[in-house]
C-alpha cells in the first residue's frame, strides 16, 4: 500500500483509469479483487463478532463521508465486503483506490 493514497483526497469528476494506469493501481492493492464485468474492486474483511463488524462499517462510513465517495457494503455477522466503483465515469477512478487504501488500513487502526 502506498502512503500517497492514504494521504490523498478524492476529487469530483475523477477520470476513468484504463490500461497501464489501471494496472499500476491494481498492483498497489493486491488484496482487492477487480471485477471487470461490474467495473469495480471488492474486498471481504472478516471479524470475530458483530460488534467488530459494525465498528468497521462505521469507520468505513466516516471515510466515505470525509471523501464524499461511497462504497457498496455487504454486511453480515462477522464480515463486511466493501466494493468501490466510480459510477460517474463508468469504471474505476483514482478515488476508488484512495478509499480502498484508507479502508484497508482500518483493521489495524481498530485493533
């Protein structure tokens, strides 16, 4: 994970990443699974219990609010799958990778 993404801010109207630019960002976030058909990246985070899961979900919500870039969340008792896509550009933008990096850092911060 690169520090530049952890410190970056999302920008409105971000351009769609394609080709080598997209490949480079995907390489920086190997734990996030790309889905070319749905034009998104997703990652499942596991927890010991519902309380930990909800603490994580609330922290993701704080990032989403601060960045004004919102993920899709699938929440269960001991897991949360987070998916990012920039609908306005029809694919993945730098905003998705900024938020993915910040979300990926959460389990350590919440421990």
